């Protein structure tokens, strides 16, 4: 063996441990992703997060699709928010029958897609496998609000983040000029963008942000077949919305503005508190179930600083890469690989800026909406799309944590490490709160199942109940028990599926169902001579007649 060959052999042996260590962050990221999926699957098997009548409305739509009875474009009872989740669950209903678990399995798959693509996006933008691992680990946690957004099939939320980060990854690949399957990627980007226009407008700031990057870097390509395919894909994705609008003459935009509280009163102090104090900590997964302790609100104070730091970092990278872009290119004394790397950095910096801008716009729209002031706890779900920005939001902190230069650098490093530790620790505590609530949710679901069995045993097929009772009861009974909504004063309420109201009103024998201790139960208790009471754990059934 010659000396040169021996040296190459020794160098290869020395490189083996480094190669193994370089693959370790990827393996750990995969474990974090699998842990996040397994954690959420465990919650689903323990009836967590708890279901509700809105999710049951989507379940009824899926059941009707599986039976071939109806093919709804919109969430029943309104003219916005597409029924994609129902169409995803319908095949499972046809195979295994309707259930909340079958309804949520597609949303679990969408979470897996989201966290995997978020890890990939972080890796593309930073080329730092340790940072991509951090992003995957953070997104594996799941507070009560987070798992509700990601798993409850109530319309829009589970698919928005998966689609938003997919659009960002596709935009990066297309804008950076990656050569493989470009035409199919253009079509896919257009289809996903159109699909989100139909499904839920909350993600539109991120659709616009990714689209702006494509226009900025590939406007010439968009003038040809790429633009035609993108437009065709967008038309296909938004086809349900477009066809319904043409046929019915309804405007989904008007319905969205009405649902967002446009024109409804809410003090600006309440809006600012709900949107900028409670909202970020709740909506991004740092709070306990349905409440936020004072110490958990630190994230809401840190978020504006993180957005500013990420924007400044991305802007500097964009300026620096633009300066490098004026150096000689390949064929003129330049290195083609260096030119490609500079182009990648420019696109990555521009996309990072766009994602930060989308986050700021999302917060601004939420501030303007009166929902942030009227119902700040539940409405924090409107900020769920902020998770799409996580792959760029934490980079300045991570970059400061890994640097070791001088006394000032050491101080910044300690502060950055402390911030990352506080972030992971707070997310872990919030996740523990969601786990601790699971036994109570499972017990409540068992009580509801007992209610359904009792109604069947009493041969009750038509009932009146409150909004949060009706569609949940109808779905749990697989359409055996039809329910019409009444308000607490016994007047007709908001029925999302009108045929059920007509069937109940026409039935000769109708019972009443109310949660124990509810205002509706108190009102019905005042009619003992007209109704026969059956008491169940957590529920009351009132049969007609003494």
C-alpha cells in the first residue's frame, strides 16, 4: 500500500466518527417527531382533547358524504370554512364506521406532515441540523390549546399549518431554482394555495408571503408555463368555493367578516390585551388548559423581540447575499457552487422575512378583530398559524447560544441558552397540563356514551337540546337520535343542519336533553307536571308526559 493510499485510508477512518455524529441530530429529530405523533395518538385514545358539537358537525358532514347523501362545500350552517376534513374522514367512515377517532386520524396525519416539513424548512433555511432538531422538539410538545387546534376536526385549523409550511418549502425550492420536477411543484403550490382559500382565510397571510417570494425571484418564469400551471392548480384547489359562489351568488368574504366580529363592539384595551398579552402565549402552546398563569405570559413579552430580531437577522443576510451576488459568476472566474449557495442564502433570507411579515400581519388582523376582546381565551386559536413562523423565529436565539466570542458574546450566549431553556420548560409544563386533564375528559366522554345508550334504551329518537348538546349527540348516535337546538329560554336556537330541526318539530314524541346544572336544565325542572325526569351522571333527560 503506497503512502498516499494509506493517508487517504486513515483520513476516511477519522471521518467516520464525524459522519456518525453529523447524523445524530437527524435521528434525534426523527425521534422527536415520532414522540409528538405518539403523544397525540395517546391523547386521542383517551378522548382528549374533548369533542364538541362543532367537531360533531364536521363528523355529520363526513357521515353524509360517506353515505352519499350530501356533499357539502361549507361547514354546515354557514357560507365559509370548507369541509376538507369531512372529505378526508369520509373514506374511514365508509370502512370502519363513524367515530370521533376516525374523524381525527386525518388531522393526526396532518400534524405529522406539519412537523416534518417544519423540520425540513428549518434545515433548508439555516443548514444547521441542531437548530432543525430544536424546531422539531418544540413542535412535538402540545398544550391544551395546541392539541385542540391540531387534532379537533372543527374546520380549518389542522390543515392550515401543514399547508402553510408546505407552501413555504415549495416556495424556497422554486425560488432557489432547484431543477427537479419544477412544473409539478408549480402546480402543487397553486393547488395548495387555492385549497387554503377555500378551507380557511386565516392562513392567507402565509399564502401571500410565500407567493411574494416566488414573484420576487421567479417572475420571468411565472410568465410562461409555470404561471399557467400555478393558476390552473389554484383554480382546481379553490373550485368548491368558486362554483358555490357562482351558483348561489353568496360571498364567502362577507361571511368571514361577519364571523370575525366586524362591526361588533369591543374596547381597544380589551382587544390589545387579548391579542398581544393572552393570545401569543395561549395560541403558541405555553399555557395551561383554558387559562394562562401570570408567569406563562412571559412568552407574549418575548415574541415581539423575537420577531424583531429575526427580521433584522434576515434583512442583514439578504443584504449580505445581495452584495455577494455581484461577484464573478461561473464562466467568468467564479465558482458555480458558490453562486448557487449565494442564491440559496438570498432566497432563504427573503423567505424568512416573508414569514416574519406574515406573523406580524396575523397578529395585526387579530388585534383588529373584536373576537380578541370579546372571547380572548377561545379565540386564541386564530393565532395557530404563528407556528408556521417557528422555523425562522428562533434562529437568532440559537445562533447567539452557539457562539463563543468575547465577554459580551458569553453574556449573550448565557441569555440565549436561558431563553431556549425557559421556552422548552414552559412548553413542557403546558403539555403536562394537557396530559393531567385527560382522565377527566375520558370520564366525561364515558358519561356521554351512557347518555346515548340510555336514549336508545328509552326508544328516544327526537330531542331538543342546547347548541353544545345537539350535533354531538346526533353524531355520537350515528344519526339515530336527531336533535334540534333550543336556547335557555326554550326558544328555537341555531341549527347548523336544518333537516334535523324539521324532523324533530314534526315528530309526535320529543324529549329534552340538558347537562346537569345547566340553565336549560334549571328551566326544564320548573315543569315537573309536564315532563318525566331521568337523572344520569352529568346529564338530564326529560320525557314528555308526567
